[in-house]
């Protein structure tokens, strides 16, 4: 009598990795720097380290606006190419991280970054609340003296479905975290189609002419109504 073997279950295709991006709506930003403060608190940074720095920019009409600048997590990242020890690397989700256990403090990545988004730890950082904290590229707390640090898009949060600290802290809902694969973005209040948010609001990328292909998009606006307003 032939043996009856159980039917094999249909193979489930592997889920595609998320591809993170950020959108910053300059129409909403009021320069409060809550994003900077939240980042510093989350990563136990000194006050001089502004991984997301807010600039006041003068426009051609004599007015001004505020422009937050995190790490751009470039697809063609200059910092990635110049690191002699591969301490700077890109994750499968498109986020640029720094392995401070490998970093030799040469600062070549700082010189290569056209956005000024990196900081060098000349001194010991503030002590974290927990004495058992062990820094990793995904959660570099505390920072390590003699190495380089920068925005890491709070991947320790996004892996658990949480928002980056800066996005959560923005009371103006000016910061969006998005996934290019799922084509979705949220600012913690509204959830929209990422491609539509970019297209409908004439989004641009800072210094895009350099060919770095940043994953951070800006909305200056050309008279469109604010999303969710």
C-alpha cells in the first residue's frame, strides 16, 4: 500500500525589506527645534551635537523659513565610499549607519559629506541612564570618544513599528517617515501615499545635483493646501 505523504504547504514569498525615506514639509516647520531636542534626549547627546539641525534660511524675497537637516541617507553616499575600514555601511533598508567599534576616527567621512551631517566625539559623551548600555550601530548609546556619530533614522524604533524621535516630537507634523516599498508615509497624525505626497507637493531633494540621491525629501510648496489642514 503506497504511503500517503502530507501535502507541502505553498511557500510564502519572503517579505520585501522596507526602504526608509523622510519627508520634511518646510511650510509647517516653525523652527521650534523640538526635533533636535528629542534626538539629543533619545541618543544622550551633548547639546552641541545636533544630528537633526534646524537652519533659518533667507529666501530671495527677503523673507526666511526654517529647514531641518538630518543625515540624508544617500543612496550614492560619499561617506560610504571613503571610509577606509568600512565603519560606515548601508543596511538592507537603505539606512546609513556607523559601526563605532570599527571607526578609527580619521574623519574622512565628515570631509566627504556635503551636508555637514556628521559629528566627531572629541570628548566622552554624557553618561546614559543605564550603566548596562552597550552601543550598537542601530542604537549608538552612549557614543564613543574618538569616533563619528550621526542621525541613524532611529532604526531601533522603526524596527518595532515606532516613529523616529524627531517625527514623534514635531508638534507641527512637519516631519514624515515613509517606506518606498509600501508607498506609505506618516507624520504620526496623518497617513498618506508617499508618492502622492511627493508629487502633489513638488518635493525636492537638497543638493540633488551632486548625484548623492538623498532619501530625504523637502516640500517648499507652491500654493498647495497643507495635507490634513
